[in-house]
C-alpha cells in the first residue's frame, strides 16, 4: 500500500513539473499608448515590454474589467466581473472583497500543485478589525482624520488577506498611498508603525501630488524604495523556484506608474514625457529584471508571462499631453475611471513558449476576466458550477486556431453607468463616458466636437477608434439591441455561456 502511495506522489510531481509556470506582471494606471510597440509616437522607451510582445502575442483589443484599481484586480483573480458584486475601491483599512466561497486563480493553481506567491500591491482588503483594539479611535481633523498608532495590535497576524485566498506567500505594502506605510510579509507587518504619515520626511515628489491618505507609518519609510524592494523580492522568488519540482504561480503587482509619481534618480530623463514617463521606464526596467531572472534560472522556456494593467492612466495625462505631446491613452479617448476606451483598453501581452507565435498580434476582443478560464484549460481544471462564469478561454486564440472568443464585453466603473461592446459597436449607456472630468482643452487640441447632449453615445470603433463621432441618432435599432444585450448579461448572472 505504501509503495502505491509513493508511486502516486511521484506521478503528481511529474505532472506538476510538466506544467508551465505562470508569471503575471500587473502595472497600475498604465496607458495603452505608453508602450513603444503600440504607439510609434510614444515618448517613453519600453524595451523590455516591447521585447516581451515580440516574443509572444500582443492583443490590440484587451481590457480590464473596471477603470479603477480594486475591481479590476478582483475580476482578474476570479474570472467574474466586479460589477456583479461591487464598484468601488477598498479604502484604507478596508475589508476583503472576496467571499469565502469565491474560487480565486491562486486557489485553482494550488489545487494543481502550484506554489503560489503575490508580491507588490494588494488593494483587495484584509480583516483589519481583527487586530484593531476595542478602544481604537480616529485622530486628527478633517481630511487628516485617521486611525492612530495605538489603534492596532501590530504584533498580531492580519486575517483575510492574500494567504486566505490561495497565496502561499505575500510581500508588499498593500497599497502605496494608503496606510499602514510599512512592509507586510505574509500576514504580519515586518516592522510596526511608530509615527503618523509625514510626507516631509520623504524626498520631494517629481510630478503631481502625493495623494497619500493619513495614517500610521514606519519612521524610516521611503516610498521611493517600493519598486526596487519588491523587484528584488520577485527576482529572489523566481530564482528560488528553479530547483523545485512544483511549478509556480507569481502574481507581481506594481505600484506604478500610479501616483505618487516617484521614479528613482537613475531614471530621471530616460523618457521625453517627464517624471511619469521616467516612472514607466522604471517599471519597464523592473519587468526586465524579472524576465532576466527567468532566463538566468533556466525557467523562461517553461513560463507563461502575462503583462497588463488594471486601468488607464491618471488625470495627470492631460497636462502631460499639453506639455510633452505624449498621450498615454493613444489612440483612445478617456483616462482612468472613464468608461470611454482609454479607461479600460489597456496593454495586454502573453508569451507562452511553444503556444504563442513570436511577434503575433491578435485583434480579438479579450478581457482580463478571461485569464481564469484560459489557465483552467491549460491545467485541464474543470471550473465548478457558478465560478468564473464571465471568463472565456483564450487558448484557441493563443494557438492561432480562432480569431474570436467573445463578441460582447461590458465596461463599468461607477454604479449605474455602463458601456457595452458588441463586435465593432460600442454603446455608452450614459450621457457620456467621462467619470473623472471633461478636459475641454484636450478635446479642442484633438478636435473633438462639443457634447451633443444625447442620452447615450454609440460609436463604430472600426471607423472611429478615438470615439469622436456619436452616431446614436442614426442607429436607434442598434441602441435598443445593445441595451437589451446589456440587461440580459447583467440579469443572467453570467456572460460566458
């Protein structure tokens, strides 16, 4: 009996060894037009990401689920659109967005024998109440009001974080501009906060504002060390897996180029798009370090690498375009939060050695929610009933066996305002697609017409990728059809049937 047990274990290990590793590189607030390979007029060199695209498949029509951080991350890791459950972000010391019964991507990978790790930005919540003291009080006034140093027992483990949802290990600072300002390893702070946040202790910011919420901080905290620190952790993790029999799944989530825009000095001037461009350069460089670690450790040929971003670029992109003539969302309209294309139409690269043809480009409509079903098919994992039902497998597209896996896709950031894609048609089921704000100077520069005051907006993206001409008045039947489709997807509970 014991001999059969050992044979069974050996078979599981052999099967695990054949399965490819999976590395997800997830940028924060990066525009489609920031990558040189996608925008010939980009003022930002991105050699490592350009090379990744040249070695795999680049999707020209790839989307995040939302125009903001938390919802897109949730959708990517569950294969379920965020808007079925919530719309906003997890705020400072906010609860986890995952329900106990929700299957996550790392949980699926673990069931197939993978070692799973998350490094970098989390922004999906923890159970901070578990370590909050009974007498915890908010301190300060107005916008400076926050929980003080003594509100939490920093010696205790923080439940309901990455380790509770499928990851074997975690290292990061949860959110770069939210408290607590300290490193968290697995489910504990590495060093307890001992002061309240004070941006005067840091080097000056290079573009925009700090946008940091008040709260507890470690006195020697340096936000400029975020990318160098997590990159070193990522490289160390990849190198540590080279001698292991089990494959690995690493979800590496950058804090960049999200505000605060703080490229390290060695990257100053590496772009012609100001500090933001330099921050993208630093992000690209970190991707290069992680990809080199795969190569030097002999794991590159057996690792699927996926690169994307949680949403489009922040509002500072308007000033950047005016000053440097670099439009981060090019060729689209809209920025982070918006349901115009620029809010969610993001870089989307997949390199799968032996599957994707080097330098291939796909115009298929795809979403980050599709990654769950894609990896499930790779693993021959049957998704349980009710799980990842917004997710379509991209395997046939990656193998160049099909051009299309989905024709419809719902876009959303704010409750009650949706856009829906149906082939070449895009319906903005709202007065307009702006959620952040309208910038009339930018619209004038790029020759956009004034708001035509129609109740909805309809665009033919095959002829108008920049969403300039609202043709709603000419196609009332198309609007009715797409509204019915939107309602059907919303009320059915699923879109991947």
